[in-house]
């Protein structure tokens, strides 16, 4: 198997894992979302540092804190963005809003386009502008149909888009970056768990199966990010851009088929406009890349 094929398979595997995560979070719906987030942060930190130790990269973490203040600041900001994204996502899934989560991750690439236009002064071609306009129209349809801004969708899109932007601006390697990011969250997570335990609001001690699921949050957080980092270095960006939609598509299917969330006509129109914008954007990107070759 060629290296680029291996990379594409790795990236696709990552998005499949992210796409089926609602089932995992639903299994812990008896717990408060903040309690799950606290455990996810702690066990992600433990697992990340364990992997960092295995591959003998602990010195990189120490060096980062000693000599690269900018990278430390970027990691702190990344930590805040990814924590906010985790909380909104898990809360939405366990509150029966998987469709809104799916919409958020369909919008995320468009947020990245917005950041590219504003921050990196990138330019869009005509068909790309049309795709962006269709996606914007889809969001507007959702706003009109529900009578308010789709805050869950927009919050997920902008927090993950901001996280991706910060990772692009940072030169820190993926595993080291994840270890540092979770290290920033862990003290707050531990303090929260102690506080809710003392207040009598925690669910500890947990059932054995629930304990395993909570510990497993560290694995399901770290492994996809590491596999993604490995795969994206070996894949064409057009491939990465195409397969990233596997995740929200799976979320959409789980919401409509498994959990039977409501899908009124206006929401179908909203999603259809966004799907059309994605098809246009991907098709135009492939066509442009083919012409360039």
C-alpha cells in the first residue's frame, strides 16, 4: 500500500471514530456533562503523558515550558477552545441535540474558510464563493425555522475552527501538544470533581462499567488525534477535506435513524443547502487541482 493511501485510510478511520462517538457519550447520559468532561480531561492527560513517555518525548514538554512562551500560550488557548468544544458537544448529544451537533460540524469547514479569508488573506474562486453563499443560506433557513440562532451548531463550529486555527499557528508536535493542552485542563477538572463530590452532586463511586467508560475517554480522545496527525502528513489536503465529512454524516444518521430526532421540512432544506455547498466546494477543488496538474 502506498504512503498516501495509508494516510488516507488513517484520516478516514479518525473521522469514522469521531462520527460514532455520540453512541459512547449516550452510554454515560446518567452523568452530568461537566462530570464527563472533567474525567475526559484527566484521563486524556494520563494517556497522553503515558504515550509521550513511551516514545521518549518527555524532554520536549520540559523544553517547551522552559524556552517557548509563545507555544505555551498557544497551547493554553487551544486547551480552552477544545474544552469548550468537548463540553458543548457532550451536552448536546446527551440533551437530544445530535442533529444540531451534526450541523455544527458541517459548518466547521466554512468557519475555517472564513478564518482563511480574514486572517491569512486567502482568496476564493467564483464557485467557492457560491458554495459559501449556499451554506450561509442554509444557516439562515435554520435560524428562521427555529426562531433563534442555532447556538449549539455555531458554538461547535467556531470553537473547533478556532482550535484548528491555533494548531495551525502553533509549531508544537501533535502528541506533545495534546499532553500540554490536557495538562492545563487537569487541575481545573480535578478541582471540579472534588467540589461536586463534597457538595454531594457527584455520582462517585461509579458502577464498574461506567468507570471503564470514563477511563476510556482518555483513549478515545488521544488515539484519533494521534492517528489523524500521522495520516494527514501522508495525505493530500483535498483528500483530508473530502473525508472529514464522514464524521457529521455519521452523526446525522445516528440522530435520525438510531435516536429518531425530529427532522422537519425546514431542517431538511437547511441541511440540503449546506450539503449542496459542500459538494460544490469539493468538486471545484478537485477540478482546480486537476487543471493545476
